[in-house]
C-alpha cells in the first residue's frame, strides 16, 4: 500500500466516523470499523510525515522518552 493511499483512507475513515455519529447509522459504523482494522494491518509500513519527525514522545507511565525516526 502506498503512503498517500494509506493517509487518504485514514482521512476517509475519520470523516465516515464523524458522519456516523450524526446519522446514527450502525452499518456505516461497522464499515468504518472494518476499514480501520484493515488500515491498522498496514500501519507498521507507513512512516511518519516529515514535520512530525522532530518531536519526541514522552510516556507518562514509564517516564521514558522515545525519539521519532531520524532520516
């Protein structure tokens, strides 16, 4: 799966989820959940966007700092 395709499908899933709350359509919610599970299978192959690579992630539970990938 291409990176732009994955991000596009994530945007569509987000929009579908938001509209599901307004329309209260359970079938759309189930379809959005299935799309999210499909996208999760491919998430380990998708790199972070370049603008987020400069940030660090701080875990509140373990008090550790995780650096984002550097290129």
